[in-house]
C-alpha cells in the first residue's frame, strides 16, 4: 500500500472514531421508541430542546394517547 493511501486510511479511521457516537443496545432501543412516536417537524424541534427526564415523560404521554406539548405541563 502506498504511504499516502495508508495515511489517508489511518486519518479517516481516526476521524470516524472520534466523531462516532457510541452505539449501544440501549441507544438503539431508545431511537426506535423515538421514531415510533411519529413526531412532526415542529415537535422534533421541541424534542431536541428537552432534557432526558422530559423526553421520558413525553414518551409515556404520547404512548398513552397524549401529546408532546401536554407532557410539558406549564413548562
């Protein structure tokens, strides 16, 4: 392998390793639950501002027929 090609491959692997979020069974399951909520684009924007605790509460509300906004109460 040419030295330049090897350097490019090594650098690419380092960048990917540094940028990649650690994928765990828990993160995959959580992402599947979030995808199943069918949030609108506006709700997705709100979702991204919520704390993990608020997201957990919202998941329960939505799964039981409520809405994301209702789960926030008086936020």
